[in-house]
């Protein structure tokens, strides 16, 4: 059995009140129908996982179900899940799936339970669940070509820009950048090696850096793979221009050693007040306001990503919660899935800054804005980013290999290598892998 793990103090839950599902508890829906059963839950390490861990006893009290919970880093969770699912004997009944990475894989392998029958069964689904409340982009990711619903969307992460208001103001900047050109000019002006201040911090580490490059490329109105998922677009003129801009801002305005930075190194640098701007996922917001961890709690600003030369898009990465076909206690698992993706918990996710829920109703709640530790600017940024959201990774099976191969080229580019040569080499190396995957 998976043990409950205390894997980090929760940073997503900022003075969170208990979530008492009053409407659900008082409805005619029978939350106790699986009382006495037990389920095992597998999550990626993230603010959403912290939220589950913080509130899981409330689920147990509501349902009478015993819930074992495991939360591990995504670099370990994804291969663990894939390996166990492939054996047909997963150790979990509920699984957190990064659909931006594993959508094509879970659909091709038919690993997940189709949730449509559960949604249609009034005895199994709370009438308050409101499946139509989820955003269209998140439902599109959750739904396979044959119409099966593999997961319920649980988070629609968005790339934004975190900025240090004090550092910007000291150089006379009254607002965050609106365009790529403005961002570079501001970052260059804000960079001060003598004070160990970087104008910009972003991911440079192989694999991790691809999502930042992808978002930069979206500003040139191009994605990394053709819509049919068959041909790479990572060595086109637009990709080369995106690579040059990425190289320029990372080398001219970044901190020493950023060639090895993942999101956590970027976050630490920004929280210590040593970076003026950081371009990354909004789901990393909460620690920035934690006075026990951050030195910029009263200085941090939140802004939409800048507009590129041809388009204005925020990369989005969608997670879901699903049930393996080989799960042991599927009905009990479904109760958990609908509880964690229900309105109460989605509202709490937004209020706590643990992510950007895919439920549209969350964003109309003025009480959440008023009670949240996050400023109105954070909510305004979220609203704008949702409107300009566009997938940040290609929907292909070998996503990890794609990130490794293209990411290696990007790391070389940050190190000073020729942009065009590196992107062409990486593209030529990965295209046969993609061809093989598409051939089955």
C-alpha cells in the first residue's frame, strides 16, 4: 500500500480554511456509498498535490473512504506511472496525468477508464458536478478522438511573467514589458552583475528549457510540430528567430550558471531578489508570497507574457485526474476524482494560488479574489492569459524524447553555439524518432 507522505510543507495552501462541501453534503447524492473501501492516489509533486494532501482528511470524512496518497517529482512520477500502467497492475486507483506530456501515450495505450458512463450515472455523479463548467481547451485535451473522456481536467497551467516591482522602479520602469523587444531592452537595463542582479531568469536546463522556447516560438505564431503531429517545425526561419531571441536574453541578461536552471533554480533566484523578471508557470506563484521562503513578498508583480512579433500567446499545460482501467476500486476512485475536481476544491485551488483551475465558474467569484493572498493583478493576469492560451507542447507520444533532443540543442544555444546549426541538428536527430512513433 502507498503510504501517506509528507513531501514538503505545503506552499500552495496559504492560511486555507477547511473546505466543507455544504452543498454537496446536504444534497441527495450519496457520498457514503463506498464507505469502508480504500483507494490509492498517485500525484506529481506540485502545489495541486499539496492541496490534496492538506484536505484529504475532509474527503475521508465526507465519504468514509480511506485514501492513501503518494506525491513524487514529475521526472519520477511519469515513468513510474507508465511502467505500472504497461504491466496492467498499477498500484494506484487514481492518477494525476500531465496531459500536455502524456495525452497521446494514454490514448494510444488505452490505459484509462472512459469516464463518460460515470458522468452519465446519476447515482455515481453528484448533480452539482457540472461537467459543462470546464473550459473548452481543457475538455479537448481530456477527450480522445473516439470521444472517450480519459481524465477530468484538474489544472490549466499558464505561462506568465513574474517581475520585481522594486527593481523595475529603480530603473524608471513603471510597468512590465508588453513585447519581446521591450522585455529584452528592460532586462538588459536591469542586469547589474556588480550587484548580482539578473534582468531575466529562465530555464536553460535540457528538457526543461523546451517549454520556455515553445512559448517564445508561439510569439512567432508557430508551434513545434505540424497539426497532424508528423513533421517537426523546430528548424524553420521562425524557430531560428525564436532561438536567437532566447539565446540573446539568456546570455546577455541571465544569471551565471543559468544553462543548468530548471524552474526551481529560477524560482529561488527570483525569490532571493536576484532577478528582475522570470517567465514561467503561474502554478509557481504561491512560494513567492511565503514570507518564510521569499524575500520579495511585497515586491512581486504578475503580468501576461509579452507579445511576440506575430502573435500573443501564453503557453498552457493541462493536467487531469483519471482512473486506470486496471484500478481495483473504481467507484470509490470516481468519488475522489469528482471531489477533487468539483467546484469547492477548484475554488480553493484558485484562492490558494495553487494553480489555474479549468472550471470557468471559479473566475466569477469575487469572494475568492477578496479572500485570496494573491493581489488582483494575479487574477487579472490569469484572465488575460486564459484568453490567449495555446498548447505549449506538441501532442505526440515521444514528448519526453522530444524535450530531451530539442532541449540539448537549446542548452548548447544558451552556451553560445550557433542557433541555426543546433536547431537543424536537433530536428534531424528527432524526426526519425517521431516517424517511428507515428508508424506504430
